[in-house]
């Protein structure tokens, strides 16, 4: 697939209007109008189609558009790019749902089968605004940054692999000192990051169970980083707010163990790798049935998490 394919469904003028209307185009005090390019991931006849919806949250809008895409006959729809949009700029040849909450163009833009784009995990999505890289450049794999002391492993995996692979990494080490959730300041544009820690989540099984039981509010929330802290090498094993696995450690042994595991799961080690958080305009979102920020703070406290200030 060429980059141009992703701009066929929104023509040059429409893309320019998206740029001019950023960051938001409110419909009223409660909702925003969004557009999304949805791909039908058909092995023989793939295509993309433009959808629009107005909703309180981007994640809600994406799910509304996916629901209607399925009603329209798409079997494996996947959201590729999403942006706020000015409803006044809707094209003339659009169709709409019975409640007029979702719109779509009848045109479907086919492209040759065979290309395989990484299906980004839920909670993060690219913008259609051009950046230094295109989403087609994002590929599965990992890199290792061997600093003088602190080493970093950065991993790209798709939506179906993130939770499973994180669980496999956790299983490499039997005991963890603490687990925490970082609620980022870009959630509701608050002034500071908020950490909530739990020392009882100290084993792979307990951490995995917590994530599984709270999936909509953790691994599917693009405003939260999850961290399992391993005493060896002062290691942070993260699922970042960009929904990438990021490991930071002072231990060469930890780097070797995790790298071996990644390679055994058919992830290629690369010298460099394009990722959603480097040179690609993007948005963070949370899924439709997830908690608002204040509700999330209350949930964490009810589950034994305590607020924590780094360095305190």
C-alpha cells in the first residue's frame, strides 16, 4: 500500500480543513465531531472508507463508527486514522445512520492485497495530518538502546499481542516489588502526572489478573502507563500510554532474558524502528465503557492503590 491510499478517502481540501480545525471542533458543550478512516482487512479485497460521528469522547466515536461499519457489511473493520472534523465540511455524497449520529461515504477505496500494516493497540490512533513518518512505516519488532548504565528495550506489537506478550515477559521473573498506574497529565489536560502504587501486586499472576479484570480501564486506556517494578536492575516493565512495551533497566542480564523471549516470539531485533510516538501525529483515547479520570482514581483507591509522588 502506498501512502497516497490513505488520503484518497479524505481529499486534499478535507485534510486541510482538518488541519485548520485542530485541536477540536465542538458540536456543543458536550460532543465533538470526528472523522475516521476505517480499513476492511479482507485478505482478497481490502479497502478503506471514511466515516464521521459526533460523541463526547474520541474512543466513543471510534466505536460508534465501527459498529455502523459492521452494520454496513464490513467483516473485519479497523480504525486507521482519526481526527476532529468540522461538520460544515461534510461532503455531499454521504449516507447517515437512522439517528444521524454516524455518517459515511458510499465510496470505498480498494488497494491491492498482500500488504500488512501493524494493527495498533487500542487507546492510540494516528492522525491524518502528515508527519515525519507514515503509519505504514510502523512495523512489529523491537530495539535495544544500550546506554552507559540505563538500557531501554522498546517493542512494537499489534492489538492482539500486547497483553499476551506483556504477560510472558512478567513470567520471566517470579517476584515484583511494586506495581503502579500512571495517569498522564494529557488526560483532561491536567497539570501533573498522577501515580498510584500497589505493593500487593507483586507476582506475575496477580498483575495479569488485575489487568484482565480491569482491561477497559488499563490496557485499553491511552492515557495510562502500567508499570511492573523489578528489584533486579531497578527495572521498569511498562505498557506505555502509547501502548508499546517499554523496559528500562540497569541489568544486562534482564536485557538478555527479555530479548531472548521476544525473539522466541518471532519479534525481530532491529537497529531502529518507527513507532507511533516518534514523528507521527496521533491521538490518545479511552474505550467507550471505561471510567472517567476521577472515577478511575476512586477505583484504584478501592483496590488498594495509594497515591505516590516520585522522590517522596
